[in-house]
């Protein structure tokens, strides 16, 4: 992100022990203006959870199996995983205005392909482009968040939209079409012009030449990790090889695409690792709880789907308050509280049999994960120099999103 005080229009002293900020475009997004950031980030969750109830219709119209139709969701997941660090790199090097413009165009192009050409390869390409774009918009929104309260609003929007996305996707399918459901992430582009208008022009910071090899190796690593649940052996070997090559690249190019300051910073690694663990638990529970409810109730699939809305919605809504309050609490207290909620939720899911207990377990893990994404993002970025904030946000979000891939896979293995 280009960092000049002139760009923000809001000069201020640099934090002690840090490099002076050359830009602070976060100032314009305090207070009510942070709602634009929430609107820009939240629709990413439509791409993850929105198609859950419409894939059968899509498969029937396309003349393919439901398994083949799920490649649209896999492509979106790949897009957000790969796009998070890549487009955070664009933010770091070219500034917020350039990142918002490029990501908004990617979302619009992907949505146009999805809505206009009902052919599976084109749909996969379109959802991948939307994943790339929404990942960049979310990383930019988190980077622009100027306070824990604004950061909490951004991450709460992701959780709240995610909790209602399956029902919203089903309703859009009934009123319009399943293609419109797949294209719902395009709503994030609505906020882009308003966000761009609040980011003043400014020359980007002069940096070292772009580390193309580092970007390629990180993309290879993320791609391999995303496919681990689908092809454990092959993808696992590829992940190890890619990780080794990337580690060698970080040593050879410490200020490259993956800055060595992030890899060597204990505060950042702890925050990113905790976010990953909370995400694994939460997204795993989103698959485990419906199975438990099916085993211990006579509810239909649709009734279970409706029942799952309130704990996820509650978790997303409360996370905004938790993240805002966490700024006034010690890190150990925050870590202990959120990890405790996640562990308690997992225990209740294992031992509980009544619907109330099982849904409460989901609510606890949802609060922990959504709050952890916001609170630990604040911790992660405060642990590194200000000029490393964009890549820190990108790598942190990547850690959290990998939890969305690993959680359901772990639950599936445990249920075998």
C-alpha cells in the first residue's frame, strides 16, 4: 500500500519503535465510513456458502454430476486462497486505489461470465476470477480499517453474510436463477467506487523489484494446500516441495514477495496460527453439527439448515462487539477467552445430544472464529512494521482461509 501522510490527509505521529508511515489511507474509514469496508468484504462469503443449496439445480441444467458442479465452489476457494496474498501484494506496491480498481474489475468480469455463459468451464473460470477479486477487496478492506472497531465490523460482515448465504442463495435461485446465486459476490463491487473516492491519490512507495519467483512459489504452495483434502498424497508431497522452495527463496530474498520479517516474527506467527486453528474448528463444526443433528433429531435437511442460521448469525454479530472490546484487553486474556470458547464448543459438540446444546456449540465456535479473525488481525499487523501491513494482512487472511479448507476435511476423515 502506498504510504504517504499526504495521501491520507490525516497526519499523525508514527507509533513508537516503528518506521514512520509514509501513507495512512485508513483515516477516512473510521466511524460510519467503515460500513463501505464491510459491504466490500462481506459478499466474499456468498461465494463460499451461497451455492450450497443450488448445486443440484446447476448440475441438472448443465447436464453434469453434482460433483462436477462443485468445481465452481472449489474454483472460488482457490481464487480467494491464491488471491489473498497476490492481491495484497498489489495493494502493497501500487496502493489502495489501484488494488480496489483491479479487484473490482476482476469481480465484475467473473460475474459477467457466470451470469452470461452457462457452460461449466466458463463457470469455473468466472468463479475463480470472482474469488481472486473478492479476496483482494477483503484484504484491502482489512488494511484500510483504521481501528479495532472498524476491523471488527469488516470481519463480522464476513461471518454474518456467511451465516445467511445458503438461504439467500436458495431464494435468489427461486426468484432468478442458480447463475445469479453463483454471481452474488458481485455485490462487493458496489462499494468499490465509494471506497476509491475516499482514498486520495498518492505516489506509491519505491520498493525493490517485484519478486516474481516468490509469487509463483507461494501460489504453488497455496494451490497444493487447497487440494490436500481432495488428493492428500499427491497434494501433500507437492506442498512439502513448494514449502521448501519458498523457504529457500525467503532466505535468498528477505524483502521479496513473502517478507522474511513476517516469517521470523513470533507475534505475527502466533496470531496467524491461532486464527488458522479457530477457523479449522469453526468450519469443521459447520459440517459436524448438521450430522449430529441428523443423528439425534427427526429434523429434515431444510429444518437443520434453517436452525443453523441463528448460531452462525449470532456468532458473526457478537464478534463485532468482541473485537472492539478486545482492544482494551490484554492479548493473553483475548487468546485465552477465544481459545476457551472454541474448545468448549468442540467438547459440547462431542458430548451433547440435544439440539439446544449442539446449536450452542456452533454459536460458541462461530463467535471464537469470527472474533479471532478480527482481533488477531489487529495483533498480527501491530506486530510488524507499518510498511509491512499489506503483506501481513494478506498472509494472515491466507492462514484463516486455509482453515475453511482443512476443517471440513478433518471432520470427514474423523467420520469415516
